[in-house]
C-alpha cells in the first residue's frame, strides 16, 4: 500500500476511475486532493443515545446555511460540496488541512472503503476559545488515496455494511448494524452480559 502522488491522482481523475463532482471544485496538492465544505449540515437534538438503538424521529435537525457559527467546545456535522467515487483498487482517508487545525478546529478523520461513492459529512469540533464561522466553499479537508496490493474479494457496495454507499451526507446509521442492535435490545431486556459472552465466544 502506498500514498498516491499528484501525477497518479491526475491520471485516475482523467481516466474517470476517481470521480469528483462537480468538476473544478477541488485542487490537487503533492499527495492529496483538497475538498470543500458544502452548505448542508445536521445536528443531533438529544443529549443521550445508546449505540444500536433505533433513532427517535426528533433526534436529528437538518438544515442549510450561508454562515454557521461554531462556538468554543461545540461541533457541527457538515456535508462536503463534492461527491466522490473511489475505485475498488484504492482506499482513502479524509484528513483536515493544516490551516484549519491551526485555528483550533479539529475534523475527524474518515476511512473511505474501496468502491465508495457518495457525499461525505465531516465532523468539525471547535477546540479554540473563540467562535468560528463556517462558510460554504472553504477548502477544509484533503483526500489521501492509497493503492491496494490487490483488488478486494468483497465489493463494498455488495456488503452487509454498505449503508453509506451513494449517500448524500447521511447521519449515522449505526442502528442498522445488526450486532449492535441486538446488543442494545439485550440491554433493555436484561440479557446483555450473556449476549456479550456469546458474541465474544466466551
């Protein structure tokens, strides 16, 4: 596995193996592709949630913005402005740009499976002491691509965990994970310990 340099990134984009739409809304650095923030966001409205539980209908607030303020120690989930497609022969990692982190903003890294296609949301946290206003179009993250040693046996879009394939900046769909859903149910009916031992082969 190796990180792709700009020449290889340009070749993949030119051949259509890597797709970034709309075209022209990104820039290629020596070993990454800079991507921009869009104008769509979502936030969770509850202060408590158990992993695996079905999302209540009022858990999520989705909205569009021209400017969005993030106060100190606050965070936001913001969609990218572009959709991306990764070939099955590569995987990717979405990382924050250095200029963003030097302001005190942190953006959670995202691993992108081979064959992924869709619009990713990024989780931005303001670790600074000042309120920072987010505006659409800012180059905030960089896509780093890695070549795989061989094409994977299992295709991402055909897998049981391909819940984000062709997404449009989806919120977490962790409640669709059958294993976690069963664990959450076991906690409600009091059989959590025995289910955990069964899952762990104990």
